[in-house]
C-alpha cells in the first residue's frame, strides 16, 4: 500500500501522453513513484542544501538535471561552518534518498582503506567525507579515527533528517527542484526559512 492517492486510468493516460509531449511539465506533475531516480536525486541535493542552510552556509545555486546535480556554495564561506558540519551535509544527501543505504561499518572500513591507499579516485559523497575527516586529524592515516568522525557525522545527519522542520524544508526544496531543475540560492534560502531559520542548527 502506498500513501499516494490512486490515479484514475484517464489521468494515467494523460500523464503518459504528457511524458512525450511536454517532458518538463511531466516531471513537475507526475507522482513521485513514477520518477523514482529523479525524485531520489532531488531529495539528495535538497538535503545537502537544507543542511547547509541550517548550518548557516550561503548557497549560490542548487541543480538537479538528469543524472547531474549539485549544490554550489556562495564564494564567501561562513567561518562558523566546520569541516565536521560539511561531512554531516555530505552524508545527509545519501541518507535522504528513499532507499538511501546506511553504509555498514565494514563498508566504511573498505572505502577508508581504499582512500588511504589511493585506490579510490571517484568523488562520491562518502569519499569526500573521508577526505575531509582525514584533514581534521594529526595522523591522517588513522583509519579508526577517520571512522569515528564519519560515524559521528552520520549519526548527526540522521538526527537532522528526523527533525520535522528539516524534513519539511527538504521536501519543499525537492519539490521545487523537480519543477525548476535549478534554483538560485536566494530561492532555496527562502523555501528553507519557512521551516528553519538560517543558521539555526549551527551548534
Ligand atoms: Zn551528494
């Protein structure tokens, strides 16, 4: 059973037609489960953006088009946003996906091992989290210390995503991204501010 309202056959036929005649409008109005990969990507980018907003980092642009997406921070970076906050922000993206995998500790160890041995060059959110965590350590090859940082950040990201006003902001940004595909930073902050004051979660 899904929580989505049922769609009549007539409406379904209309949407199928719209998919061919006006793909942009189709993406805006089709039910989320008809566009699972796109909706997942919108939630992912929205979560990065909302956590940045909650930590008080200005955003220039958020986009989500096809398989490409990303959040561009404002060039004037906030001094109060720590590397740990950045790791929380990175992990919030993957955790916000409906089927977002909560990476097991053994998998984290594998990726950390790959990064430490320069075997992994793919710039994923996991890899970037590990690289940032490394930068925080006196001994940047201490795998246990890196693991401790990323797991603490993951726990913080899960806490944030379970905070109702944060999740409401993520849904708001993701819905707009679905329609617009790219949002200017001011628009993102405006949507977020309806739920979460700018910088309110900077602890
Ligand atoms: Zn991401």
